[in-house]
C-alpha cells in the first residue's frame, strides 16, 4: 500500500483533530522529525491512518454495481 492509498482529508479529519501545525514560529515538528528519524514507526502510522480510509465512491461516475465491483476488487471494506 502506498501513502496515496491512505484516504482523503475528510476521511482523516478525526485522526488529525488534535494534530499540531508546523509554522515558522513553531518548528517543534521539524525537531521531533529529526529525533524520531530512526524509530521506524512509518508502518504503524500507516496502519493507523488506513483505519479511517473509505472507498471514494464520489470519485467515480458509474453504476452502483460497477462501483461495488471496483470496491471488491481493491479490497475496500468501508
């Protein structure tokens, strides 16, 4: 699974609700990124994010049966 498969911004709204924003006045996240460089938590984070992913049915102009077939083919559960 690639990063692009993680979901839309709307899907991740609840997961990101308490996220810190990196700004020029507060570079805390850049510092933490360096500290966590060798923590190897990317797979854990990706797995957590994909729990919020939903099938993007609004992206496709097709019949409901075609969308259902596509959803099944890619293994989408929601």
